[in-house]
C-alpha cells in the first residue's frame, strides 16, 4: 500500500473514532501530494522530509483546501496563496496530510471553542487535548502523523503537547515566517511544531525556519543545525525559576519535572535556582495585549471580503458589519474582541494597553537577566500546572481557562524559544516539562531535549 | 472598575459586533471578571516613563513597505460575497451618515 493510502486509512480511522481532529483532508489530495514528491525525487531534489506526513492547523493557508480557522465566518474560504511554511514543507518532500481542528481563530486553551465541535483527548476522551492547536496535537499523539504544525500566540503548542504527551516546539519570534498564518496577535504569533519525538520536531523546524521576504519580522540569520544527542551535559547550567514551582503545583506534574531534572543532573548539568519575579503578571498582561491585537486583526472579517455575509435589519453597511460579525464569530472570539476593544478605547488605553506593554518589557527583562553572561544556559519548568483537565470544566470561567497557560505565556510575551517534552504519566495522563532558551537558541535546546528524551525512555507513571 | 450593561453594548458598537440580547448579561459578568483580573497590573511599579515593549528580537530590521508580487492562484471574486470590476460590493452607507 502506498504511503498516501496508508495515511488515508489512519485519517479515516481517527475520524471514525470521533477524535474530531481534522477539518479537511481527502485521499485525492494525498495521492496528488505523493505524486508531487515522487516527481521531485525523480528530478533529483534534496528532500530532507521525503514522504513525511505533516498536518497543518487550519489557520495556515493552503490553496488546495479550505482554510476556516474553525470559524463560521471563514467557512468555505480558499486562500489564493500558500503560506511560506507550506511551500517550504512541500519543497522538502513532506506530504501535507490534513487541515487540523483548533479553537476558533486560535483563541482557547482546550479546543472546545471550535465552531466544528471539540477535539477529544486521544487517550482520555472525557478530557481536553489542550489548545488552541488541539487538532494538530491529537493527530500526532494518536499516531496518525509523525509531525504537525500549530501556531502559538500564548502557548498554544506547548500546552497541548504537554496534555497529549508529545513534543511541542515554539521557535524564537522571527525565526519562522508568519506569511500565510492567519493573524491573531501579530507581535506574538509563531508557527510552531509538534513531533512524536524531538528529532522529528527538529527536522520539521529546520525546514520551515529562516528569513522570508514576505514577512518583515523574520530574521536574516543562519539556522543553526541541531547536532547529535550529547552524551554529556557537563558545563551546562539550567535554571529552575522559583515562580514556576508554586506550593499548589499538581504533584504529578512536579514529579515529572523532578524526573527530568534528575536526568539532566545525571548527564552532568548543573541545576541552579533562579527568579523571574514578574512571572505572575504574564497572564494578565497577555490577556490585555492579545485581545487588543485580535480586535484589530479580526476587523477585516466584515461581510465584504470573505464569503460569509449577513445583511442586518437596516440593510446598510454598518448593519452588514454587525450582523456578519455577530453571527460569524463564536462566543470566545466575541468576548476577546470586546475585551480588546475595551482596553484600546479612549480613557482606558493608558490604564490597560500601555501599562501591559510596560509590564511586558519587565517580563522580557527577567529572562534577559537569567540568560546574561554568568547566568544559566536554559530554564526548566513545568509546562502546565496540571495534566489535561475535563471537557467543560473551565468553559464557564474564562479566567480559569486562561490560567491553564500560566507557565507558557511569559515566554511568548518575551518572544523566546521554548518547548514541551513529555516526562511521564500522572494517573495515566501525560505531563510535560518545559525548556526555555535564549533568543535563537533552538539548536542547543533541542539537543538537550534529545538527551533528556533518551535518558527517560518510554513514558511511565511518575507519581 | 465595574463593567455594566451599557459599557458592554457601547464596546460592541465600537467593535461593529451584534450581541444577541440573551448573551448580554453573561458577557457583562465575564468581561467584568476579565477586566477585574487584568487590573492587577496596576500593582506593578512601572511609572509613566517606563519603556513599552518593542515586538521582535533586536535584530529585526523592518524592510521598506513595498507591496510584493505574491502569485495568486485565484482572485478575490472567488471568495468575496459580491465582487465586480475590481471592487468589493457592499450595501449603501445609509445610517452611517451622522454617526
């Protein structure tokens, strides 16, 4: 059986299981992808991802399939161009496998806010897979694809990677092109990678990274190759920030991170306590800045330019805008647009938006101090405060949902690279540890993660 | 600051967003809770002179804002509700006058 047909069987089985991780795929497209890769190979192209199926979060545009962002307001939309990351994956020989479900416009931490239904956790269907890139994470964790692209604005790859027991890597802001990633929070958005293993994630990241003339915020800087898994980490200093280990941290999560720390020590790394004093302000800062940027970015969905259109009762242009947007956006997106509009409105801008930008600077400065000469090379923290929570548990309290991102949002605000690595199971649920690196330190971070992965071996209970 | 029904409806108008009447009370409570939560930023000692964050790593140098020539495989007529002679068609401005 061809690779494309085998992949189609896995996708069919995943859909039949009720996982609800895909929004679009077809066997016809998979066979076309396979033929395209064969033609590239026949022409002698170098194909570092030859035949590797990669799923895409459905906020990454492709010309040959719809891009919905899991929103009714974009239902049926087909992009007139491909995202840069898609072009690069295809040139490297990858097969674009499927468009994956997500929280609408990437706004959520549980993939319960999709207009097309929630995504199930791949091993515990009563739980959430995390979000917003929950469909991509579930497809990798369920063994349908070895890798997938998601996007991060405030932890939307690391958090679901932790919940699903896979690897999730967020690169430095500017390392990977955002051209063709539907904008949510433009100063925060990063295309990011899921992999079953550190090596798979590293392979995909090495292909999609690098400058792009179509994204002025990409950095013209060589992509460091990821070296072999080091046998010793002697000389490496790893910081354990006190603020990431609160007294009420889930004991299973704590045990998992302790296991990773022990592995690092056994490999020769030195673990030292550090402090990132503004960590506690990261979530409120994020929930001012990200909704403000979202309110601006999502103004373009107005009933004039994309398929969805509702003519309001007055039949004029303002009624068109209000009716289309009111009917097209789901509850969480509406809530964030309203919060974003509020914090940007006259009389509140300085109190909320400008203040949050100042605090963002303080949060970034915490990391700069930790990574300064004489400081640490990497940070080790839990990725999430608990394993995957139950579906519906936090949907009525938005702040409780936002706090699921408490250990991942500071890194996003600072624009740094970070990753989640599976470190064990707590009562059967995966838990992840987070490594954080200085800007453009992805290669070293991935090498160290590879060493921890090799040392820990197969997943096991840690409590 | 406490958020009330009028504030939520005012912000919805600014955002060009119809809010179903049945959802207003829930939004008042949820947005009030969010605004109350983010107001803790007041406690951070960052005076008026503190520098706001500049997005992106230091090495980011913005290029000239010159429109590129990205090849499109289909035109806007393929996804716009109404498109004619190079223009997106919308209803009359009507009641916008005077707003």
